[in-house]
C-alpha cells in the first residue's frame, strides 16, 4: 500500500495532527487536500506543542516532502507566519514545502465579510472561525477567486483584484454600511504582489508531482482537515465547513484519481465533540461535560472556543465509515475516560417511537432523536504509559471491541496520550 487518506470521522478535532505526524515517519510525501487556516492540527514533541493551520503535520519529520493541494484555500500572511515560526524552531522549510499554483487565496476582505455575516446572523450564526474560509470558497465557486498563480503575475492580480474590489465595495457599503477606499485597494495589490514573490519558489504542480510519485511507488499520506460531519455535502448542513473533508476530497483537492487511493483510515475520538452550533445527539450535561472538557483539554486549537462533549456515537461513526469507504480506525483520547466508573456508547437513536441506526439527513429529525445507550464498566487505571495492546485493562479492550463491532471497522491505532510515544500500533499501516 502506498497511498493513504486520513479522515476525521466525527465533527473534527479527533486528533488528526498526532496521527498524521505519527504515520509521516513511514511516508515520503504528506499532502493537505482541503480547508484553510480554520484547521488546527496539534502535534506534541517532547515538551513542545506545535499547532498547524496550513502546513501538513508531517513537516516535523526531516526530509519529508509536504504539499498543499489546490483544494486548500491559503491565507498567505498566515502561511508565511507559520513558516517563520517553524524556522525559529529549527525546522527546515525550503526544498520540502510546496503548494499548488491553482490554490485559491484568502484575502482581507474575505475575513471582514466572514465577521460581518456572522454578526448579521445574530442568534442564527453558524459559528465560523472568522478566518475568511467560507467567503474564499464562495468566490472560488462563483469563479471570481484569486489563485496563487495570480500573485506572481502583476497584471493578472491587478485586473482581478480591481473586479473583486468593485463587487466587495458595493456589498460592504450597501449591506453593512462599510466604506472601502481606493488607497486600501492600492495597498492590497502591493502587499499581495510581495506575498507572491515570497512564495513563488514554493509553487509546484501538486497533481503532476503526486502522480509521478505514485508511479515510483512512493508512500503518500493525504491529510484532511475538519471531519466527515462537517463536509459541505455530507455533514450537518448548514453547520458545516465550506469544503470536502471526506476521503473523496483528497482526489478533488490534489488531482489524484480515485483508483490511485489504496486505503482510508478514520480518526475517531473515544467520545464525541464539536465546536459551535449544530446538533450533537450524545451531548453530555453539567459536571460530566465539564470534566471531559477539562481533562481532554477540549478547547479549539484555532479559536480557543470550548468544545461541546458527548459520549461515543456509533451512528455517526458508522455513517462516516460508509461515506469514506474506510475499514480501519485510529482511536484517540481513550486516556481521558480512564477515571470513570461507567462509560456509555450510543448504539442507535429513537425517533418517533422507532429505533433508527442510520444517520438522518434532516436536522429537524436529528434534533428530535434520543440516543439509545449501552453502559459499560470503566477501567479505572492509568494507561498513559502502556505500549502493548495486550497490557491494556480488560474493560478497555471490551470497550474497543464493542466499537469495532458497532462500526464494522478495525481499530488499528490506539492513542493513550498526546505524545508520539503514547501510541499503540496494532497493525502496520503502510505495507
């Protein structure tokens, strides 16, 4: 097996950063395929914590090639800052990090529009990160977006920004009473031309490079951001992101055909979390939720917002298994549950007096679903230093086996803590 897609199987924040970093040791190339700097992938090395927003999480492994595909929307300012932060930590960037020239750009007016739209929605706000991701994807779909290739072409950038500026100026003025000056436009063109020159040497045809690497049997790791239930088509719409975190998004966002993908691994938290608004059927209440939040450090890596916490939801993960075509899972944050007497697993929902096991399309239906739980004994033991699966407490292995039965997917990685070393590998991933 040479190509592997990593997908979040819940609402994001499943621990994709750690698993990507871990599997990057065996990979030759790591590529981000969608999202933007609304992602926050955390990797802990020794006593240092790294949070990646745009750069693939495999960058900490010397010699690995890290690519940003055309399905990502890039904020050049954020990317350059992330690159500089890594250099300060002694991480080599040049000759290792590349991005596709077809990648669309997040501009300041996208971030402004994101904030204004959220404010205007009031109590019906979507809970975006306000990083301009949605408005940037909107311009892409409207065919008015500006791409990385435009930043290195002075005439193209000036012409396209002129057209966009007129449109945004009218929107800001008429809808929000915000004026945009001509001098702001001039400054914007100049600044982004400078960004283009700084990033020019990092541009690469990602599709061409990856397809050649596949012919050479290189090991490629596709890193998704967010999670399946945040997919714009298959998630809990409208409380979703603006791209495709699912496995299919890896093909669209990198220019690699679906027949070239060998395996999909779902990253699954031992409980369920989500940030912001939208349904969370197994959401905990009161002291239990706060306990999980504090012990699991469930605060957004990008925004710092507290995450909502719930019990493991097999209906959700079953849905993700189907949508992504995955039969392997990596289970994370299992150590967070170690001190509990009882642990619940949601096996189905009850709706209108009937049991349902399939995830509903209607949010109105989902909001009325009552989770049906199985209660299991806790293991009440510190597992953070366990390195062999057989040494895990019997009750924990029963919990893992039950998740496998319910999802019909094998758990091949068990994370017992945030560090690289706190990981149990049950099956070789790259073969």
